[in-house]
C-alpha cells in the first residue's frame, strides 16, 4: 500500500471516530471505546477490501460482514454511511425510538448482513454464511468481527470447530483485540483465554497477527488471508480501546459511558487536530 492510500484510510477512520462520537453524544447513549478501537478495521474492509455494492445491499455475490460485537454500531453505521449505503444525515437519528439505527446491529439497515448484539453468536452465523457459499460454489468472503471479551463465550469455540471441520477458507474472523471489556481487562477476567493465536491454531485455524490501527498492516493481513486454502483464518488485530482520544485510551470506563459536554468538546478537538495534521 502506498503512503497516499494509507493516509487517506487513516483520515477516513478518524472521520468515522468523529461521526461515532457525535452519534453517541447526541443520543446520550452508545459504546465509544469499542467503536474507536474497531474504526480502522471497518474502514479498511469497506473502503479497500470488501466486494460490495451500496446500490444493491442484498446482491447475492457480495462479501458479507458479521459485526459480532454488535453494540459497536456507531462505528459500523458510520462506515456504512461513508461507503454510501444510506445518507449520512440518517446518522442523526441514532438510537431514536423511530429510527432503524438502533444500538445494536439489525438487518433492516442497508449493508447490515446479520442482526447481532448477543455476544458470542456472530461467528456461528458467519460459519453458516460461509458454508452456504461453499455449497453454492460462490466466491464471496465472509468477515466476522469479534470482540476479544466475547471470545470467552463457549459458542465461539463451537463455531471455531465447525469452521475447521468444513474447511471454511472463505471465512475470515477478525479479533478486535483491545484487551478490555466491561468489567476490566480480558486477561484478568478470563486468563485461560490466552494465548489467543495458539488457541485458534489448536482449533484448526490459520492465524495472522497485525497492528489493528495501521491500514497497511490490516490490508496486508487481509490480502494474505485470501491466499490461505483449506482452513478458516483468524486475524488478531492489536488495538487500543478508545483509540484517538487520550483520556479514553485503555480506559475501561469508556466501554459504554457517555461524555459530558466538556469531555465531548475535548475529544472532538483531539480527533479534529489529528485529522487536520493528516490533511496538512
């Protein structure tokens, strides 16, 4: 990836974070920390990797994405609007009772391929989509984004076994490894979850690891994943919860907290300063 493309993707990820911040602050509800950690992943997928057509969101030949950490819709909806699936103005309705943009991903939103939010279930849905693709002889890929906290759910590992059994090399699971969950660090809450790479390998997966905030590294890992044959692929993306705002980074309290007016202004100023630096 050339530097110009890398910078453009960084700018779009920052725009995603600004949009997500505005959505949560306007609604006075939502998950900022995890949305900020996954913003670069979603940006690279929708802007550079996935074969989708916003004019035909249910096109059968499209790549699919299952946002298994379904509470991070501020980043997902921002990415979908940025890609043109629906007007950006609709983001202003986030979490309103009459809006289709609810707090968790729902299939009524153009571009959302699976309703999610009950953690641990997304990978199973993604397995079904990938298996259907294999049976139909289709050439699409299924991407599933997992929170690292939800890897503590047993259903994840049932799905992992299933994916390996059926050689689902059209399934790419991306772990947003920000190392924090609602109640603390993932290692404190469930230390036996580690080491992650070896866990997936033991379940028959091909594993890649990368910097989840570096567009070039993400793109390289996603391209390498497509070269793997006969195994499902797990990409462990090393990320920072609350990425981009100094007082939110690696701070567990920003799992679902809403910023005060002062915190909102400070966060917005930090993100805009970074964007201006890239544009300069």
